[in-house]
C-alpha cells in the first residue's frame, strides 16, 4: 500500500499558515453549543461517568441511528442496534470500509469531484478507480446511466454521495432504484455516503431503499447536516453483520471506541433532530438567497448553480487571476477561507461554497470588500 498523504484541501488549509475567522467553504451546517443542546434535550450530563463507551457504540445511540435513517428514507427494516457501528467521525468509517472490502486489482465506481479520500484511499491500496466526471454543462448531474456503463465483473464497490460534495447535485429516489438494481446485478457492495441527506430544504425526493440489499452500507455523521462537528461521531448502518464485525476489528486498531460524552450528546441531537435540522435548513436557504444577491450585484464576476440539496456547491469565478492565486490572499488579508475547486479534482476556475453558517453574510461582505478593493486588478475586461 502506498503511503497516504494529507488530503489536498486539508494540506492547502494547513499551508496557508494564517489565522482564519470565516470559512466560506465550510462543509458543515451551523453548530449548537453544548449548553444549547442540553437545554433543547432538557438533560444534564454532569453525572455522566467518564468511562469507555461500548466498542460498537451505546445501544441507545445505535437504536436511535436506525430510527433516524428509517425516518429519512420512509422505510422500515428488520434492523436493530446490531446493524449499526459507531466511529470517530465519517472518515474513520470510510477508511474501515475501504480497508475491509478492497484489495489490489479490485475496482470501484465513483462520481468525481468528491471528498478526496474516496479516491485517494482506493488508489493507495492499488484499487482501480473508475471515475465519472460531473460536468458544469450538465448542471453537475450524476447520471446513473453513466454509472451503470462503468460497472463490470471486477467492480467491488459503488460509491454514492448524495447530496453531492461539492456540487450539491442529487440522486433522486427514482435514480436510486437504478443504482440499487445495478449493484444487485453485479453482486457488488454499495456505499451510500449520506452525510448531508437531511439537508433537504427544497423537500426533494431523496429517500432510497439501499438498505434492503444486504451488501449496502450507509454512512452518517454528526458533523454535516447536524453541524455538530465537535461531536466525533459517525456510523455505518448495514444488513451485513459479518462485514460490520470486520469493520469493528479495524476500529479496534484505531479509535477503539468513541467518546462516551460525544455519544450522549449525539443521542440527544438525534432525538431532537427535527428541531436542529429545521433550523439548519432555514439557515442554508437564507444563505442561498444571500449569495444569489451577491452574484446579481457582481454581474459578470461570478456565476453558480444553487445546490439542489446539501450544504455545498461550486461557484465559477470570472476574475482575471486564477482562484488558486487570489484565494490565499483573501485568507491572509481578510481571514476568510475559500477552497479552490482544483483541490477536489475540478478543472477550471471554481471554488467550493459552504452555505451552512450563520456568519455567512459577514464572510460574504468581506469577500465583497476584497473584490471591490482589487476590482481593477481582478476583473476581466
């Protein structure tokens, strides 16, 4: 296995070597404080013993995770806590899945761009990545027909991320049926990275039936739609209990278990998910309107397609200098982080826009100051 390096977007942020106050590329919704979450749940954790959490995750938390996904997808499966395994965030879950399922010579099918580790982890393992590039000319649509065409008898894993990071495109319920049928046809595993599925402010048809297939794995996390990135809780939900046992073995060589405090806070968040998600989805919707006004008032400088769902989208910059040139200057002068989209494998002058934060309007005003201050230098004639 090749040596892993820092994902490109993380290496970029680390390399700026400057204090960041605002993150315009934030992939998370708005966070709550511990006090706000405890008040919402009317619960005090002061007497919680600071002991190890169960290796698989607390029973109550895993039961609530099953309920959460069944509600999201309007399905009822014969699942209980034994169908769920918690991890220290979604990244640990994804790494455990790749480690447990993939070997050199295997093939995966994945839409690109995407969260970088979905590709780099496979490549480091000697796995062939059959990538399906999304196109701005196609409104970044994930065409399931292209996915089906990429599959063959060597396909070990299909990787689906909907709503999509970083474009905000979706695979709707009808298209999900085609994905599921193709996985069954080729007897391969299906990984659904559903970390922003609950960010569905346009009330689209995002429900799927992937978990009816034993070789499906659904990944969720506290950080994205919930905005609770400080709770390092992610999870895998699957009907394949033998595979979950393999994932647990991988976890035992990593985090071993998650934080008992984080698990209790995550349980509270899931129990009151309707309140938290409704609030966060209002913030995203408001910020979409804020950014549309920004685009309108800077005619010709930026263009975009608002996300169909999720928290992120890509914005095209028509400034004279490339994004990779002026984005570091924005960070140094205005303390605003903005990630060039080439860090996610996108060709052209794009950046990732995160729409989940309450301070988004303030960050946008600083971007406006930057554009206005350097207007003559940046704008194309």
